[in-house]
C-alpha cells in the first residue's frame, strides 16, 4: 500500500529541511523503488503500487496511451516519469498526457512544463495527498485537466481548470459511464473497463 510521508522537519531520507527541497536534491535521491516528489519544497514519498493500481494504469494505456501514439495526437507516459512544473519540481504522476502541440516541453529525460492531462490512481494510504495536496498544486501549475481514479468506489473524478489556480467541482463518473477528456475528444474511456478482469482487486 503506498504510504504518504507526512511533511515534517525530519524527512525519511537524508536531505535539506522540509520546505527547502529542490529538483537538484531530488536528482540525488537513491533509486530505491520508492516514488519521491517535491511540492513547494516539501518532499513526499510513496511506496511501490499494488497490482490493481498497475492494472488500472494498463487500462489507461489501452484507451488513451496507445491511441494517442498511433493517431499522432501526442505522448502518454506512466510513472515513473519526472515532471517539472511551477511549485512541483518534480512530481511523478501515475499517468500524464502531453498533446502534440506541446511536445517541446519533453526534453532532457523529463517533462519540463505543464502537460495537458494528469491522472492519479488513489490508494488508501495516499488518497488525501491526491485529493488535496496534488489537486491544489496541479491547479496552481495550470494543468488543464486532472482526473482521480478511485479503485475502491470504481469511480473517475474529472477536474477542469476554470480560472488560474482553481478547478471546477469534479464530474464523477461511475462504472456504467464513459468519460472523455476535453483535450482528447475522440477517445472515450469506458470507466468499468479500467477495473474489469483484474486478477487481484486488493486495495
């Protein structure tokens, strides 16, 4: 189960005090199987995701990632991928899409700019992180569309940027529904299919 490291002045790894972490500090962190992220100078850590989490990411690749590539619409990446945006330097979203028009932000092994779509899959240990900390940070950075997938309730919550720094109230899609990102209007996602067939649905 991914576990959020609560921000304190004594982070779980060696480095500067919380609030003073930088991308250079992040680059120096060990490749130990954990996912490290920095938001407003605060270091967060989550552990490796479970199989159900990974199954859902594969579904996003099937319905979004592969069609985006084959149709020449843009570029889709699953974690781990370094994404550097204002106040988020870096984060590692579960799934991120950069449309073709913005391909220039992908260079030097990272995504260095604001992508068009970010998706996070919540786990019991990181739900508040995705729904509060990351939601606010992604809005401040100007990410146009943000989706949160909740395996426990089998829902997808879709947020759209309405004014700088603020998302609208989410549109929540259950299993019977299809949802479509505004940036990818020809690629509907059948929500139920993101969860169907998983060999292990343990959260």
